[in-house]
C-alpha cells in the first residue's frame, strides 16, 4: 500500500520585487510515497529549486498546503520546521557545502551530533556510510584533500546519516563525470529501494530519468507528468 511521505497541495510561490510579482508556482500538487524515486525536470527558471526549497521546508509557500508524514507543516513555527528538517530530511546539492575544516567522517557525523547523538556513536555511523560509498580510506581527509566526486559522495553520506524519510536532491550530479554520476545516483536509488525513503531529484540529466519511478515537469506553475 502506498504511504505518502510528502504531499504538496495547491502550492503557490511568488517572488516580489517592488511592484512586480513573479508567479513561479500556481497550484502545484504532488504526492510522494515511501520508497519512491521521483524526478523533476524542466528548463532553467521553471521553478524546480523553488519547489524543492518549499518541499524541504527551507522556504514557505504563500498558498497551499505541505504535509510531511501526514502532518501539516506549512504554518508551523520556524523552530519546529527546523527540527523536522533535521530529523526527517536529507539534502543533496550540486555544490556540497561540506565544512572545510572538518574531515569527511566528522562532516558526515555532524547532522547526528546536532541532533544530540554522542560523538562516538555518530562517528561509527559515519564510518559505515563512508564505507558504503567506497570512501573508508578517505574518512580522515578534509574536503580539500578529496576529488569532486569523492566530496559529493561524502555529501550524500551526510544527507543519509540521520535515516531521512525524505531526500531532496537538487542537481546532485551536475558537476560530476559519468562514472561518479552513476555511483552517486546508485546511492539515491538504494536509499529509496532499500531504506524506503522518498527521494525527489531535480536534474537536467535526462539519462538518469530511466531509473526513476516517475518524472515530473513544471508547466504554467503546475506539476505535470513528463512525457519526453
Ligand atoms: N529569491 C528570489 N527572488 C526573486 N526571484 C527568484 C528568486 N529565486 C528564484 N527566482 C526566480 O524564480 C524563477 C524560478 O527559479 P528556480 O531557481 O526555482 O528555477 P529552476 O527551475 O530551479 O532553474 P535552474 O534549472 O536554472 O536551477 C526564476 O525566474 C528565478 O529567476
């Protein structure tokens, strides 16, 4: 039976600058179920990042409803949304935002430590995830000592360390070579298939869409099925 993790209902997003209003989302609807890997494609500027930021509780919609695990979250106070984000969500970006002064292990362990998990336990879990990414020999290296692809795999491990129910990936393979792209994408597939997370991926890489359960695009501010 399908179990919704994320529901977007009639999402409205607009940006104002002076008298001008740019309407980006005008009634976007989405139901993302446990274990589903869903792609979001479309031209630059169509609103993919805006949708991901709204779904990821990083920004608030001006209208509509956002449900996470069945709970209405759009109007919750900032502090509660931040806590939900830390506990239930994992983010992967094109540019990984690793902390340069910490090694790979501590970068991965950080979200757990922020959630109050003891350093020793958090580091153990980080080591398991780094090993899954084929990076066990790099755990003591700082980001500056790693290749771009290795850094991105560290960022994926960090996004997964708190067993997120929802993973949001914005162009996660944008600056990677084909082999690393496959590796990074394989880990997103595994999170959905083995861990049961719902995964939402915005990408310009159409080759990746063949691995997805569904592919959506934004048209006139609404989400529709992408038909190629
Ligand atoms: N903070 C902002 N203030 C004003 N306009 C914005 C802001 N953020 C985005 N926009 C505008 O909203 C539209 C949608 O932007 P968004 O970044 O969501 O598109 P996108 O589909 O993710 O693009 P890309 O594929 O290039 O990343 C664009 O026209 C953009 O210029």
